[in-house]
C-alpha cells in the first residue's frame, strides 16, 4: 500500500487537510468564543443567538454549494475548511470555559498594560489547555474523516482525501471488472484491510497523548456552562 502512488498521494492530502483545517478551526473557534465570553461586548446576546440558530437550521446542501461555487472554491481545500470552520457546539462549550476564568486575572493584566491579544495568548489560552486539547482532537478527527464535503467540492482525483480514495477502492474491489486499475494495482481483500488499518493508525497513535486532557476539558466546559 505504501508503494502505491495514488494511496500515498491521498494520505498526504489527508495530512495536509487535517493540519491546516484543524488550525483554521481552532483559531476561529477560540477567537469567537473569547469575544462572546465578554459580558461587555455590545450585541453579545444577538451573536450568541445566531450561533445557537445555526445548530437548529442550516442553509442546505444546494445553497451552500452555490455559495462555494460563486466564491471559486470548487477543487480548493478552502471549500472543506470554511464550510465547517466553526462547530457551534464546540464554540458554546469553549465560551463557557472562558467565562469561568477569573476576571481578576484579566483585570490585573490590563492594569499592567496588556492588550486583549496578549491576555488571550498569555493568560486565557494556557489556562484553557484541557479544552483546547479536547477540541483540537475533535476537529482533527473531523478533518481526517472528511468525506461528504470532499465528494461535493473536490472533483480532481489527485486532490482527494484518504476517505474518498478508500471509497473508490471499495467500489473497484466490489466490481470484478475493476479489480485491477490502469496501473496494474490489484484490489483484493488484503489490500482493503491494510488500507483501513493504515488510515486509522495516525489517530490511534495521537489519541494517547491527548487522552489526559480529554475528559477534563469536556466536563469542565460543559458542566459549568
């Protein structure tokens, strides 16, 4: 499998999509949650309502596709990153986590001359390490397993993520006439099993390093919220 060019290309695509997508997700989620956690923010109630509203109603598949198409993002990875850039549920939990940080810490930092950016970077984010690690893992799993959005917006097979490639492999294996592709690569049950194991391996390796933050981050943000 590792010597098969199409598989390694899809694997590299998945790694790139996961790293960049998770970075976009976490930056936008943390910035939005930090802003909405401030009681002095004007229009805070309206913005919070709009966040909850997106959990109940969505624009729909066809309108979203038309917007992505008009923006010229077809066959671009930005179509995968921007459409699901912020999860409303993760945003609400992160906002609740930020709200539970003592205001005295931020007030003392402002007295010392810290800007809002420095307060966020040097005080809020380090104290929110469990929540950040938890939602980083969630976003990574989401980006690594991206499938439906890639089917909709990525038409170039050389840019397919790993999950779309596995689907194609499954289709070719189920049809005896497609058992061997143009490069002479044979799709059999052992190949399918090896591909699934290799696909699951990166997250299985990563999870133990974030496991200690997982339960703590999720419970603190949700219970106190």
